[in-house]
C-alpha cells in the first residue's frame, strides 16, 4: 500500500509536466538571429520531502490525505533554511548564453516572475520573444526498497513564445530521475553542511537539463547528448 501511495504522489507531482509536447525550434529558424529575447524564471513550486516516516504517519493518522501537504511543508523548510536555489535560474542562464553565442540574440533577464506576452509587448515594444524556464517538480524521496536512502527527482519546462503573436515557437520538458542503485545517500547526508549534497545534485540536474533543452528544443550544438523527455 505504501509503495502505491508513493507512486501516486510522485505521479501527482509530475502530472502537469507529462502533457508538455516536444516542439523543437527548426534548425533554420533564422528569425531568432539578432533578435531581442526576454528571459524569465517561472515561480518555483513547493519542494517535496518524501520520507518513509512521514508517509507512514500520514497513512495511519489521516489515510494519506495530508501526506502531500506535510511533505511540501517539510521540503520548503529545507529550501528556506539552507538557502537552496531554484535550478531553473541556472538553466535559464546557460541557455541565454548559448542563444547569445549562436544566434547573436540580445537577452533581457526579467528575473523571477510570470509575466505574459500582452503586457511584455507593451513594456518592451522592441522585444521579439519570451524565453520561460520553470521548475515543475523537485522532490527528494526514499527508495521503495531502501527506505533510508534518498534520490532527487527533478523536472523542468521550457517555452519560447513570439511576443507579438503569443504563438509558442519552441517547447520542451526535461526530467531527471536517477535509476535505483546502491550508492544513494541517507537523508542526513543529503542535508549535511547546509544541504551541500542536495545542492550538488540540483546543479547536476540543471546542467543535464540544460544540455537536453539546448539540443532537443533550441537546436543548439552540445558536446554531450542527454536523453530528452517529451510526451506526445
């Protein structure tokens, strides 16, 4: 039963990701060259901290109904107390540099927000596109077969939108779920030293997803190919 609950919770956290279609930027999309691209990081979602004890307590006391809320509360506390940054910011920075280098684009970083094309077209009349990168799911979860071992699950979404027409010209999704193995850390190890190991894992996820989105969505050259996830 507990494995089923864990699976359902994980699927719920990922449910708004898997519907994203993979829409790559055409290789000869010359209209991006020398254009102005606004870049923003979407508001980050709650960080889930899924432990066996929390899962068990939630199941026994509330039938599992309060499990997600408890785990998000615990996870957000980890992020705040350890000053953990949203990997989407690093992904956006990586891709912005690549667009500047390969398409001679002018990037205007808007920071964190959820501004829409209509308002941006008025605020930035000379801008052409909006590049939006958003973390969709970040979770640390115990392994079904090793409840004292933890892995990071990370997912992000990218959209490139024509500001004038509000048409999405490129869109993609990246998910990093490490396969189960024997070398995963414990919860304490993951959060030791101001959650340094967690931060390292998030940075690795950001680097991996930067490569995925760079190659599979923006059609930019990459030295290493990483499997992309795009649902039909």
